[in-house]
């Protein structure tokens, strides 16, 4: 008997939102924390591009741009706290305070450690890139604002008492996933999902790198915004298509794959900046190397977090829609 998309959906409707997924003992804490911080990163990028298009920033004043990024990220931390707690409680978690603390440290932790190391290197070399003591105090005050908004958002998320509503029935025990050829595995699919969106920003990355790490100034923010929209759109379409292909072969374990498919573009950006450093740049010495690799690694990590939420939310809405249609039939 030929398998059709309709029959495949009906076979999986009890396993696609299986109850075992909502058992927090079976879910890595990172799967929840990534989604929380990804939303914060996505809001940061959207707010930054919107302000650039409105002409709020002067392109030649890089200090104002960096300061605005820190402030915007601090102000959006309350949203991260809300989504962290509400999502965690929807997954029947009990220790929401620990989850909120881990949410605050998922991106801030690596960024703070990188900043401390690079600032120490700059002080050792007596470089002007070292932050003065007053600036460090300002950063600590901003961190206090981040923590306060994160806690307030977490309390609001705890009191929201939202429940996840599956669009179809769920079973206690999921179906067995059939064996599949290698090209339908996780690694080939996330590699393809990361490579295609990366092609849309490949050319623009060079000019951005030259602006950030060179003496040129990047001023065409309208083009950059269009490239950003194309990146988000392609990431959305690719993750939805790959999720559909996964469900078409009766593989219902789809939750993690859109997260990896969406964020794998950050891995390709990481590979490109390695190429840029060794083939295109004239940087040398321990200080320049440490600054380049330290901050670029944080930027790639931020892209990974930002595109994760795009892929996951797109796939979640898609799966919710197609299985809601089964309920209506």
C-alpha cells in the first residue's frame, strides 16, 4: 500500500506531541534554555536594524552602536525571563528558579568570561582597547538591570500558568522510528540547512568583517536589513521543509532537529571567519588574534542562538497547523 502524506500524519498523530516529551527528566536543560535566549537574541537583532533604518545611529560612531546593543539586550532580558519560566512550567518543570539562573548565564556567562580575558590581555599590552574602571562599573550596573528584568520576567512567566495545548491526541508511548538511509540523518540535514542560508549572507560578511576589523565604515544598512530578512526567510523555509521530510518517513522525533537546522548557519559563519583570518586579514600577534577569535566566537554563538528560535518556532507552527487539520477532519 502506497504511503501518502495524509496516512503518514494519521499514523504519527499520537506520537508527534507525545507525552514523554513533556517529562523534564527526558529533556536536556539546554533544549529549554536555548529557546529562551534565542528569543532574546532575535529581538536584539530586530531592534538594532530598526533603529539603524530610522537613522538613530551615526555610522561613524561605533561606541554609540555598541552601547545601544548592550542597552537593548538588557531591556529585552525581561522577555527572556518570561519565556524561560513559562516554557519550563509548560514542560512540567518544578525548579523554575534554577532554570531562570541558567537562562541568565547561557549567553552572558561566555560573553563575560571572554570580556574579562580580553580586557586583561589589553591591560597587559597597555593598549587603548582596555576598558577603564568607570566603564566596567557601568557594565556592572547594566548587568544589575539585566538581572532585575530577568527576575521580574520570570515571576510574570510563573504566574501566567500557560499550558501547552497539543492539536491532536497524544499517546503515552511513542511509535518506533523506522530505519532510514544516511542522507536522512541529522548530520546531513543540518549541514544542508546551515549551508543554504549561509550562501545568502556570504558576500555581505566580507564587507562587514572589513568594517569591524579594518578601517572601512559600513553605511548601507538598508541592504544589510534586506539580507537579514532574506536570511530569516530562507532559514524558516528550509527548516519547515526538512521537518516535513522527516515526518513523511514516520520519524516523529522532530523537536531537536529544527533547533540544530536553524542554528547551524552560525557554524558556517564560524568557519568563514577562520578563513577570513588566515586568508584575507593582515592581523598577527597574540593580542589581535585573541580579540578577533574571542569576539567573533561570541558573535557566531549569538547567531546560533538567534536562528535557533527561527527554525524551531517555524517548525512548531507548521506541525501544529498540519496536525490541527487532522483533528478537524
